[in-house]
C-alpha cells in the first residue's frame, strides 16, 4: 500500500463539544493514528481512534469518508492490530458481564440492608447461638 494520509472528522459523544480530527498516516508499511481530543493529544487510548479502527461508520461526521474508512479497515484486517481489537472486545464483554453480576448482587443485597436498618431501628433481638 502506498504512503498516504487521511484526516477523518470524528463525531464527539459529548454534544456540547465540536468533532475531533483523527489523522491516519500510512508510511513505510506502518500505520500511525493521532487524534486532537484531550486523550489523543497525549498519545493515549481514545474512542475516536478505536471506533475508526473498528470500522464504525457511525463515528464519521462526514459520511462521504466511508470509502477512506473502508481502506483503513482493510489495512487493519491485514495487520496484527486486529488481534488487539478482538482481545479488547473480549475484555469488554467480560466487563459487561461482571457489571451485570454486580448489579444483580446489589439488587439482592438491598432487601437485606433494608431488614438490617429496620432491625436497628426497632431493636435487635438477642438469640442464643
């Protein structure tokens, strides 16, 4: 693949701020991705970059850039970065499942805490154990 650069305008989830520019540069068979969001400016993980790399067309502020995004997606699918995307997806799934379990535990614990609060209010009975 030849050397090229594409600047994507990525939607921001926060409606009160303007879109961000994600720069994708392919040079010497390597891809470099930069974003002008606060995290991206420091070279950190940001959702604008990962959504583009995951071929998420919804992040595009300008849908006419779909062909360019497809070009990037094809490049990613032929790279070892795809393994990292799958690994992250697996962790995200585990995290969602853990969050669901945590919410279920909290729901189950609530009635017990209510009973404890009631007992502390009306009196705790002593029993022989």
